[in-house]
């Protein structure tokens, strides 16, 4: 099942996207985000993959690396492994909790399914000579509908991880709101989300120190050095505006006792 569309100069096809997101934040605040995607129905086979890396100090700007010859992560002996030679990447995500799955959208034109297979993971990642070790997170999205046909104007997404627990949230802003939040793998009702805080009935997360990892239109921040991919993407996607942060954060839940951790969160404007 898929949605027929014409991307760039590609031939008519059935859209089928499988996209992995993986991250790790070290104790000193340095970290890495990885993306690996398999695209079908865009007129040619593409497997884009990319890295966004940052050091502990804000004086060191984040760096990005990209390839069109990426490899997808694979489940091996109970752990997710990502080996992508074109990015000099070798990493292992060992989940400490049970996975979470949710159908975010389903209709006659297609569906969006989300699988958070590592809400809280022990991660060892090497990128060339650089190594990251700490707590991380990983998810996969499968889409058979073009994103510009989804009923969504903007998106808040994020995850909080520390040694004891994890929180992940998704908020689709539209005439009909679609919100999800899981704390420790348990579904909770999301009350409010902003770049400063996430609130649900049983708790809240406050972002005490935010660091911008990337901000701006995708054609300026992601695709300006990836012209081959940009050429095949519709203008709607290239015009999306995104801000992504890595934040020191404080979780208060249940009895109100604060616990600290690292959050990666983002706001994307589609309309």
C-alpha cells in the first residue's frame, strides 16, 4: 500500500519510506544523532544517511556528514547495530526497556507507523576516530503516505533519558490535535508542550539549559549540501522549518522528586 506521487524529475511510484533515528548523549553533553533512510517510489533507489555531531562546549559548532549510500541498522543478538562504511560509523544500541509502537496515522491513502525500539539504551558509537558512549534512544518510522498529505501543521517531538527512566512525546498540531506521551513505557495524557517544558498529569520536564543543534529551513540546514536529494524532493519538504535542541533537563513525576537527564527535542513547522 502506498501513495502515488511524482518527486522532482522521478517517475511515478508508490511511496514507501523506512526511516531510522538513533542518538546518544555522553555525560559531558557531547552527542551524535544518526539518520538512515530507505526510499522507494521516488524514481531512483536512494538510501540517504546522515550524522549530526556536537562536542561538550558550545563554542564548537555541530557538524554534519551525509551520504546517499547508507546502510540501515539491524537487530543482531538482541541489540541494534548500525554499521555504515560511507559514514565511517559503527555503533550498538542495547535497549534497557521494552519497545513502544503506535500507528500515528492510517487512511485510504496510506499510513504512518512508529516503533520506538530503544526508548532508553546503552550506546557505544564510533565515527571515524571519534567515540561516543552514554545513554541514547532509537526509533523507526514507516510511511506509505506523502508527508504533505498528512493533517499536520507543526510537530513537537522529543525524548528524555536518564539512568532510571525515559520519556518520549509526539504532538501533531492541527485542527484535530494528535498527542502522545510515554513515561517509562506507559502511555500518559500529554497536556502541554513547548520549547521550554513538557507537561502531563503525572509529571513534567523542564529544559534547564538548551543548546541549538540546528535551526532553519531544511533547504538551508539539511539539503543545501545535498543537492542530489533536494532535486528529487518536492518544494513542500524543502521549505519545512526545523529547530532541534539538546538540553539538560529536569524530570518531576509522581512524588515530585527532581531527577536530571538529557533531552533531545525539536519543533518542525510544515505550514
